[in-house]
C-alpha cells in the first residue's frame, strides 16, 4: 500500500534538494566560521605567544639520556660507574658553515683533522636541531681552550654529561668489557628511540651482554631556546607550559667476581701473558676472571685517538685479547683426571690395576717411543698414583685402549669442545678431536685418516686437543662438584635503581657427566688430592702448609715439539715464545670444595707445578682465608720464601 | 579618447568572446575563473613552501594543466553517458581495490597503488568519483526521500569501498569516499530521524573501529590530536609546529618567502598536507581568510549549480561533488589548525601532489557537464 503511494514527484524532489542545499551551505559557513575563529584565536589572541615561539624563542625538545646502571662486584664494590664529564656538541641549524667550523675546532686541537669525515657522516643522519656530540670527555685544559674561543663557533657548545668511568681501570676489563661511541652497526641492533641523547653503548663483556639491563629508557624535556640556541626561562610575559618526562635509569648489576680474589690473581699474573679463572662449583659463579696483559677501558669511553688504537691492536702481547674465553691451549696433563674417569667408565682399567712405567711407551709395530716426562719412569703406578705423579705412560696406555672417539664422547660431557655458555659473548669452543672431526678438518685424503699415535698424544692432553682456560676451570669445577655442572656466569643479581629491589638470578644447571660407579669421582679427586699432598705429588711444593686441603693437577703444554731422539732441553734454552705454557687446575677445600680454579701462563719461565701452581695457591688462599690469616701466612713466609722448586731437568709433567 | 573607446570595446569584445567560448564548452564561467584563481594562488604558495623549488612548481603547474584538460573534456560528455557509466565505473573500481589488496605495490608503508603495466594508478582516487556517482545513479529513478531498503543497499555500496581503502591503509581517502556517498544520501532528503539514529550508531561503530579496524599509527594520530604533548618527538610535533607557524603569522603574515617556521624546515610536510600553515605564516590571517573565501565561493557556486540542475541524478551527483570538496577543505584546514586529528587529506589545488588534483578537476568537469548541459538544451 505504502509503496503505491510513493511515486516520484519531481517538483517536490527538486524543492527538497533546494532545502538540503541551503542547509548544506549553512553548515559549510558554520564549519568555515569555526576554522576562521580558530585562526583568529591562533593569529590574533595568541599571536604574541606564537610569535615569540617562532621568532625569538622556540620550544626545543631535548632528550634526557638515562643513567647507565652500575656494575658492582659480588660485595657491592663499584667497577663501572658514571662520572660527570664535558663534551663538545654541535647543533647543525645554528652553524652556517659546518666545514669551516670543524676545521676551526681541529685547528685549536680539540678534534683530529682525520676524524672530520666521520663526524660529518654522523651529523648527516641527525635532525637539524639535535645537539650531536663531536668530542667526548674534554680535559680541563681543552674546556678552557674552547671557552676562550667560543664566540668563533656559534652552534658548538660544551655540555656536561655523565660518562662511563671504570675506577679500577684495567682490573677485570675482559669480564666487564667497555662502552664506546654508538657505531652504525650498533644502530641496527639497538632501538634508537631509546638512545636519543645517549652517546655510549656496551661493546664487549658484561657491558655488551647486559646492554638492555644497563641502558634504561630515555626521557625528554622541552626547552625554550632563543635564536642563538641558548636555553631561556620565559616566553614574553607568558611562562610556557614546559613538559618534562624523567628518564628511567638502567639497572645495576652485581657481578659474581670477588675483587679481592680478582686483584690478588691480577697481581700474581702481572708481567705474564696469562689467564686465570676461578669458579664456585656450587653454582657456576665466576669468582675471578683474569686475562693479562689488560688495557684501560676508560680510553674507549673517552674515544681512542688513532695512535692509541694502533698501540693497543699492534702490541705483540695483545692486551685486547681475552685469553680466558678466546685463548686455546693444549690442556696437557690437566686432562688426566678426566681421562682416568673415562677409562673407568669404559672399563678399560680398574683403579687398583697397576701399570709398570719404564719411562717410555711403545706401540707394537711402531719404532718411535712415546716418552714419559720422567726419564727413568715411575715404576708401578695404579690410577691414583698415575694422576699424582702425572705418569704419562699410564695415560698413553689407557688412551690407546679407549680410542679417540670414546675419549671424545666422555670428555664432551665435561664441556670440552663446546662453549660453556658463559653470559658474555666471544667464547671459543677449543678442540676436542675425534675421527669425524679429522675427516672434516683436512682436505687431503691421507691427512684425514686417524692414526693410533694421534690418540696416544690425546691421552696427555697434547696433539690436536686444546681448550680455553674457562673450559678447564669449568671441568675442574665439575670434578670438584662430583658431576654437578653449571653454566659459568658473571652476573649474580640485578638491582632496579628506582625501587631498590634486587633480583637474584638463578644458576643454570647443566647435565652431569655419566658415571657407572660414583667411586670414580673418588679416584679422580683422590689423585688430585695426592698431587698436592702425597710425598710423590708433583705440586706438593706449591701447596705446602696450606690451612686447608687442596686438590690440583699441573700441566705443561708443549709449544715446541722435541724430536723423539733428542734430549729435552731446559726451558731457559729456548726462545721465549717457544717456551712451554704452564697450567694448573685446582679446587679447595678438597673435601668440601668452594672454589675451582684454572691458571694458564703462556711461555712460562717454569712448568705447571713450578710456576702456575703458586699462582693458583694465591687465588685459593685469598678466597678461603680471612685477610688476617693471609697476612699472618705471608709474614711467616717472608723470612724464608720457599723458592719455586727448580724444575728438574726434563720435567714437563 | 578614441583610443580609450577602441580599447574598452576591444576588452568588452574579448570578454564576450571568452564568455561565449566558455558557454560553448559547457563550462561555468564564475566557477572556472574561481578554480583558476585557486590554482594560481596554490602555485604561488607552493613555490614558497617547496623552498623555492622551480622543479616542484613546474610539476604542479603541469598537473594543473592536465587537470584543466580533464575537466574541459569531461564537461563535454553528455550527462546521460555519465549517468550510465557511473555503475560500471563503480564495479571496475571495486574490482581494482580488491586487486590492490592482494597484489598492489607498497609505497611509503601503504598499499595503494595498482600497477597496470603502463601506468601506476590509485583505484581509491577513481572511487572518490565513482561512489557518489553510483549512489546518485542508484537513487535517480527511485522516489525520494529514499526508502529503508535503498538506504541499506547504499550503506553497503558506500561501506565496502570505504573499508577496503581504510585497510590499505589510507584513512584520509576512505573518509572522502564515505563523505562522497554520504552526501548523496543526505542531499536525497534522508529524514532527520535517520540522521540522528546514524549519529547514535556512530558511537558503537567508533568503539569497534578503534579496537579492531584502526592501525596503530592511525590510533596514535587520534591520541596525539587529543593531547599533542603526549608525543612531542613524533606525530605531536606536526601539530605543535603547524600551530606555531600559523599563530606567529599574525594578521598580516611575515611576508612571502619569509616564514621562518616553513623556510627553516621546522614545519614538517610543509609542501603537502601542512601547506595551509605556510599560507598562515607568510600571509597571515588576511591570506588565510582570502583563501577560505575563495574556497567557499567555489563550493557555494557548485552548490548553486547543482540546485539548478534539472534531473535528480545531476542534482545529487553534483551536489555531492560540491560538498565533498567542502569536506576536503574543512578536514585539511581543521587538522592544520588543530581542530581535527591529523588525517592525510591534502588542501585541494594547493598541496603538492598529483593524483588528487586531477581527480578534483575531473569532478568539477563532471559537475559542469551535469549542470551546464541542461541549460543549453532548454535554451
């Protein structure tokens, strides 16, 4: 019905349209009236305010970089802090001629002429009103020199900033790492929104690995600046409504490192190319982490000049090189306790079974003998005594019986041949050889073949085998913990600076090595105990009179292979860089271990027990004794310091 | 004296001749002249806003010329053909929108372009014209005001392309397409009770859109509009800087090429979406009101022309085109002055950028064809 009524009425429709058009026109006028009244508000009523903003004064948004979290040792001693410093900053829009300005600053000696292209590249990526740092950490002399000529460089200003400061300079630098200016590569990795105003970022070690914890989040503040770019307080009569958002400071990190032990170890290793690591077997905490020589990380926070950088990278002792996680050395005899456990696991020998050592090992059909380090041999040795006297023949024999692949499979369970998973980047995996490895490693068919002789060298930690000091310390801690294994770690806890809340990080356990009979641990640990305590132990000199019982194992890694028919020479007769590396692993107290340590000294003046063991002893003493006990012991020793036992001719245990 | 007489009569003859030419080409004289004036003002402003770039000015003038040609050519097409083409154009546009969705090129983070091999083309621009024309076509033989069923069909016909474009994502264009269709419905005499209920519906729709349809950056724009200081380093920066530019222009402006906000690059997108602020800074309130009055004249004249058109289709289509233009102007000036959130709508004929200008000129060509033809025939 309704439908039939609704026919098209052209006249009515035309009128309807006209009405609507009038309404639309009115609405248009209202809308445009709104815009015009808004314009009157902006341009007439608030004219003074906006005119000041645009002509004399402008609001500039300045990022406020967050305070970087501190790095503290396990007891709260600050290792990386923030210190005020002055830096030179350039604001593009206020500089007429950037080339002339930079050249002028180079002429007064504040920047290097060679660095100008780099600075210009950095400037290109920034907004015209951003203040871009062109020189960090000005000295007082430099501040004064610039201040005197400041009028020559409009748009360039000295600003106070917080920079990274490492109060102990070189100490534990390889663990902490360092910060440096943000590079192009860093920009790809970082969320640059949070780095507005930040000049430094972690480059290595804990500073790099925990960047997201340490950095925090940027805030901003609005600043009123006049035409010269100087900050001013007010706009005309009207105080501007300036916003400020506070930055969120980064979290503080508590390291596992104990600076008392760390510095004792550094002192003991001074002057050597060496490394030492100490681990708590109960949780994987790294108590000391030393690689010498070291370098001053403060240089990087300030920005290195080219000569400084070259001096660091071209130093033959390679101070930048982190020997703890990147140095790979043949483990030598330190591998013997693990080798013994492997032999027990595969049943090739029993602990009580004794081998007669004549001073050399011969394989059927091979004329070349494998010599023991002791020319006359050790006579009858069982497994424990073989470890204690470091009898090579015993281990040549059991290695030969096991074969390389079984050795590989067992030692891998101690973390050899793989990264330990420490919480800083750059770890080397070392080399735990196997037949499969050799096939892949060599191109020539003949070289790919595994010879039984290769295995015999592996038995005493030589040949193809090598490991990082961290791997050795990790394996030692595993033995000390009777199989309990943890990822080594440098950071123990994180403190939220705002709330003050400290969050302890949980240790990360790793699978234990398999043992058929837990008594195998007693044999390995017993052998190591005898090294330090039995009358025939190789390290008894270094461990004498300790207030607690030590278990250890010395090792000497050959750098220079002595031909089989040649008399072994005294270490002193070889060129320094061809001398053997001295190694020592230890843990203590032997019955309830609290610390496991590995020391590696490159091209040492004496062998493992002679040179590395006293250093390990020093580390153990510092950790396990009270400062008073330590002082007392030192006082006793002073009148007649026991000289490191002179290495007997040919000792390479 | 005699010279003067000759001169004035020559002027008169030239004027009469021009008027006759315009009439013969079915062009509306006042509208045509106003559009040319807007184009001229736009070019002058653009030269300053582009940092005195002759290349950009030349490109803009070329586009204006192209637009003029499109306008003149479309004005020659008989209304009947325009009417019958409308639904076809709509269907083609819809198909292309779907194609863009699946195969389109991505430029500046948004999927808007369709590569036809020889030319890259934005189907959403076609829809700005096709949607209102198709709506007018749909209603032209039905009794008005439209029935509920018709309204539902129209709602779908407008809603689908709008959503497709909004998802590209191009909020500004989708708004204009929706406005184009919506204006047809409003001009067709949609009862006020419907209008009120639609406004009532908008609230829940807005809630749904906020949670499910809007992209993060679109939400951010709305949030920033409500509180520009919340994001002073990001999108709030646009609004703050554009208000400083306009406000500091005062009544008389800082003078051509002298706007410090614009010339020192404090004002972002100064040659495109925010060019209105450049006018404000350099020409002051006087310049802005002049520009607005010019735009109002164009809109008013177009509305007047559509009211004089003789059939429903022509009235609805041209009325919608006139009002869509009004939406353009209002949304752009509103966003630049901080009245509305920042949606990417350019200031017609002034902002640098090609496609929109040509589409607009084409729209005016169609409007002139629809409204001028009848007069000629009836005479």
